[in-house]
C-alpha cells in the first residue's frame, strides 16, 4: 500500500484504524493539547509546524476551515529552528458544514483517482471522511491535495510566521 509523508500511519491502519488514529492525534502536538476556542482538531503530524499538518477551525457560520503547512523540516530549511520569524506558506481550505456540501464544492476532484493514488477505494475515503466529521473532511482534503497539489485547493495561500502560527493554532 502506498504511504504518503503526512498520512502514512493512517493509511497503513485501514478504515477502522484510521478513524482511531484521527481521534488519537486530533488536537495534540508534542503531547500537548490545542486549547483555543474554535479549534476542533488537527491532521498530519502531531508536530504540524515542523513536519507538516494542519489545524481545523470551526467557523462562526457553522462551517469549518483547515489551515495546512507542509512543515519546516529543519534538515532542508537551514536555520528554521533558530528563527521564530520563519514564514510558512499556509493553505486554507473550506471544509463546509457537512460532507455532501464539501463534495459539491470540490466536485472537480476525481475521488476514484485520489483513492487509487493512496491505495484505497473511493468508498473507503468517503467512509473515513463521513465518520471523522470536520477532521475527517480535513483528512480527505489532505488526500485530494496529495493527489492534485495544495494549490488546487487554495490558489492564494498566505505566509504566516512560526511565532504567529504557534499563537494562532494555540500550540504549547
């Protein structure tokens, strides 16, 4: 089964294990918990800023938004750990209030092709997304981005410093 950099552990677990893993890592970084209003969980690595991942926010209108970064990966970005002013490219993706709305908004994505590229079926992807709620939809957005590229989900990403991301994402 193919394993991508951000979801390798989840993909290797299968559908039931993936949902357990999503719940187990939602809201954690280095053993800490996200504790800000509006934050409902996260995807990717438990240290999303350094290794890639994102935070899911509940919007005022009842929808949800994923903010995602590739991760600084200090082996490739020299001086990252010493520079709190390092600017990360942050992709923002609307997750809508439910899976059907999310799928209508992203109807351009061929989910059969996405599923094939991660070694799953379309039905497995949809089941994980449906059972995982907003974090499940964020995980599906990540799978779509792994296949098509994040620029296809957010054509205008923003740059945010490490210092500001830690504050915004309420990380310890």
